[in-house]
């Protein structure tokens, strides 16, 4: 129910509505990425923190989360290079999360610091599900709206293709959590 509500809300956001109306501009894309890059950069940190907070009973799950964090630890750099291809000018370390991103980041770090933060699996599912189930539908609209080279969409292309495997991984992580519990 949470996933379906989230997905429905995404399609009603001003950003997606603007994209669907054909009014999305390159500046919009660069601004979106500028807010998003610091969030992606931070993701591996709270994942690792969450894995470290898992007790011995959840060792297989902790190993899976650590592996995933390792695979994605430099993804923010691909997104940053896409941002630059779209005309983004800010230095990487000057980019800041928007208020919603700050709230999400604070929540995920707080949850990760608790004992056995199994609830992080839900957050990871939403993130990976966005990459696998929402972004692939938006990508053709982005490409049609923006006169940008293919290199400006590498992060979205990569996650649209690979998040299917990542999503399957998180579904198996839920099974692991239940087996360990």
C-alpha cells in the first residue's frame, strides 16, 4: 500500500506534471539533479550504518546491505557528471539537499543508528523501486524534452536497467530478514 501510494504521488508532483506537459527544460533537469546528487552520495553511508547496527542474528542481511552499499558508493559521481553534461555549474561539494532531502536523510540516519533497523529495507525498496519502476517511464519523456547528449542520462539509464536486479535483491533481503528473525 505504501509503494502504490508513493508511486501515485510521484506522478502528481509538479516536476513530473511539467515533464508530461512538455514544459520541462534543461535548467529543471539540472536543478533536479543538483538536489538529488547529495542524497545519492549519502545513501551508502546510512546503508553501511544500518548494516553495522544489525545484530549477529542478522549477519547474512548485514553482508547483503554492505555489498549493495559497496556497489553503489560511487553512483553519485555518474549523476554529477550527468549534471555537468546538462550544464550544471556548481562544484560537487557545494551541492546541498533540498529541505525534503534533508528530512529524509536525517530520518534514514536516525533509523540506521537503531538496533536491528529492519525498516531500512522499506526505504531501500522505495529507492530501488523508483529506479526500476518509475524512472524508465520518465526517461523517454526526458530525452524527448531535452536537447542533451546521451551522456546526460547515464545515471538514469543505468538504474533503469540495473534496479530490476537490485529490487530482486531487496525482495530476497526481506526473506533473509524473516529467516534470521
